[in-house]
C-alpha cells in the first residue's frame, strides 16, 4: 500500500489516529520505533530547534529538508506547512509537490498568516491548487478561529471548514477547540475526519465518542523535551537523581540504521 493511502486509512480506524509531532530526524525515529503508525512535524519545534521563532514562514526549507531526511522512515509523514509559505496558490502547490516528491504523505495548512485569519476564499484557492497538483497528498485544512480567538464561534468555524471541504480538503483541523459540545457539533456537521490537539481532561476514547478521528500532540513533545533537559541539569546541580533518558546506544543504532539503509 502506498504511504499516502495508508495514511488516509489511519483516519478511519476504530480509535482516533494519535499523531505525535516530531521536530527532527531523531524524534521522528523515536516515535516510529515506539510503534506509532504515522508521525507529523511541529512547525514550532522545527523552527525553535533551528533557533527561529514560530511563524513568519521560517520553516519552509527546514521542513523540506526534514521530509527529505525522513524519506526512508517506515511510516507515513505529515508536514505542518504553516500557511503554505506563500500567498499565491500555485506557489503553494509547487511546494507541496516538492514535499510529496520527498516522500510526505500529508500536509497541514492553516488559514491564518502573521497571527490573523485570512479570507477563507483565499485559503480555499490554495487547497484547490494543492489537490489539483497533488491529489494523493492527505490535506488537513486547519481552521484557526479558536486557536487565535478570532471569529471563534461554531458558525464561523463550520463555514470556513465547509469552504475548505468544497475545495478538496481531506480532513479538518480545529486547534484550540476544547468544548465537548462544540466538538460534537463539528464532527456531526463535517463529512470528513476532524482533527484536534490533545485536549486536557479528555482521553482518546472520550474524543472518539465525540467523533474526533485524529489527535495531534502539536509542539508539546518538543516543549516537554526542553523541560526534561532543564530538569536533568537542575538535578545534577542540586544533587538529585536525574530523570531517565533513552539509552545512547538505542538512539545511535536508530540513526546508523536510518542513514545506512
């Protein structure tokens, strides 16, 4: 089965697809070796690990390089491409074609630029151009109403999502939406898989009961890794036992295997 087809099918399993978000080759390899069936990238994690703030179209080349480096990963990879890094739909479609050539099975594209929602018709045009150029790529259309607190109502959110579905989206991502009643309404109204970030106090089973088909970890793994690194340094400084880390030999073996296949 082609990776893109396999990735699409993961959205229709008995439980929501839990998509951990990596920020480099080693984190992606770790998730793959831990048994996750697919991995996404985190725009914040990718940018921050290169010393850049998130947004501002800073991760365009970084994500392409990461997708290329992960070509031999044995599971599908979905890339977070912010707003597509361009206002022109054709230029965005060209970029996604490059990602697909590098082996990406899916993308996540958001309907905001510089922390402001864009005209949904403009975003729909990007989606249509991508699907015309790369029909096999699973396109997750991110609606940033609740994430940014702009037009954060069910009516505005569903209207945007429906426009992106008409343009050819394969899934809808609603980050920042945590209200169970509104989530249930969204999954009932939208005919495609609905994706959320992990919601505090809601388990995967509870999200499944609400109709959610995909749950992303976003930048949390990257931020947790930084927190753990600080905890290690503090433990050594304070004379405490440091928290455990993955064995050096395991990570080294994974990297040697990945680079020599």
